[in-house]
């Protein structure tokens, strides 16, 4: 996001608050890209072990050997992931998308 776009959107230099719904390879990679672009990132994963491993700095099940920056806040609570989000990226397998969006719709 350019400085001009940030000013017109009312956002500061810290960027957007991004919620990534999906803790697989694609969701984790997008969360890393958003963090590197200067955005605050919360990543929702259904599996508590995935959340814990991301908190330890890696997602060995889906991205083995790739360091996960400490700035990504992982959670298995979809409401916590969505609270205050400016942007939501739904990155789940097709078979889980409907259930994930249904859980997210009231938040």
C-alpha cells in the first residue's frame, strides 16, 4: 500500500490489520507476505498444534524449514482472528470454506 493510499484510507504507516483464515501452506505464506508488507497479521487455524507451532516460529506440517516471523499472531479462535480486521483472506481448502465462512459471518 502506498503512503497516499494509507492516507486516503485513514490507515497509518503500520498498514492494515489482516486476518488470514487458514493455517496451511498457502495461508501461512500469505500471512508472511502480509507481515513483510508492513501489515499486522492474525492467522486462524483450526488445529491447536498448528497454532502452537506457528507460535514457536515454524509450521512444520505445511511449510517445513521456513521460519515464521514472531509478528504473526496465530489463534484457533476465529472471533479473535477477525476482531478489528481491515482485510480478511479466506485461504482454506474448498471443502472447509463454507464452514469457515459460516463461523466467520457474525464476527
